[in-house]
């Protein structure tokens, strides 16, 4: 099987038999996911701001306790993962900007108790992610392996494209928890479908 076909299947691309043309590749897919990530984060925080800080920090029995705690966890994981990704290529200048942010020490760390300060940091990270995906991420990067250590110091070596998929999936998973907590407070964050970020085919 040709390499470009294997890549298409790996990242969910559809390969058209009659024209032998690849309609989607990994980098284009991750560009859409980065746009989706930014849109959903904006919707979640806009909804959150309709509640008081007391309501946002209230223990609701969630895995990361509160709405604020859940949103902090998403940011914490993003900072940890994208900081690891800096080592994957010497052209990832955008991700190097993450070094200017506080490095979390635990996955449940509440880096920002104030939700508006959390949103400011969230926006900064989302802008970095979008710029990186759109300007610095190369298709060949997705096929190589990344060696990294987890928060317990255990070393792993995994396919970089799959790791990036994991990070976007992780965001969606916990954002779903946040949206449920908000809905239980009577706040609807709006349309969450990734579908609306996929452009119409010509």
C-alpha cells in the first residue's frame, strides 16, 4: 500500500478510488480541530461568565470537582502536552512561547481560581496552538515518533500524529463534562458539533 494511502487512513482521510486524489491530509485535519477547539472554548467560557465565581468553583461532584476545576484541567493538560511537542522539531517556534506560562505541577492543579484570568490564559494557548498548526506543523512530522516522559517520569515513544489526536480528543472529552455541568446550572453553551467547522465540498 502506498505511503500516502496509509497516511490517509491513519488520520481519517477519504481516498477517492476513481481520481486517486487525497481529499484530506493530517495537517488539514488538525487545522480544523484547532479551529474547533478555539470556537468551543470561547462558547464554554462565554456561558461560564453568566454564572458567579462562587457557582463556577462549587464542588459539583465532577472528576475535577467544579466547572472552574474542569476548565483548569484542560488548560493544564494542554500546557503539558504542547510543551512536550516543542522537542519534536526545531521549527516549532510558536510552541516555545509556552515557556512564558506557568508550568503546572499536577493534573488537578487549579492554575487560575479566577475564571476570567483562566480564560485569558486559555485564549493565549489557543492562539499559540492555531498559529503552530497553521504555520509550523508539517505532514512529515505526524509520521515520526516522539520520545517524552509523563508526569511520573515514565518514558514513552509514540507516533506524533496519534499523540496530537489524543490531545484534541482529551480537550473534547473534558469540555463535554464542563458543558454538562453548565447545563445542570441552566446554561446552554450552544452547538458543539465539529460538523459545522468542516467546509462544504465544491
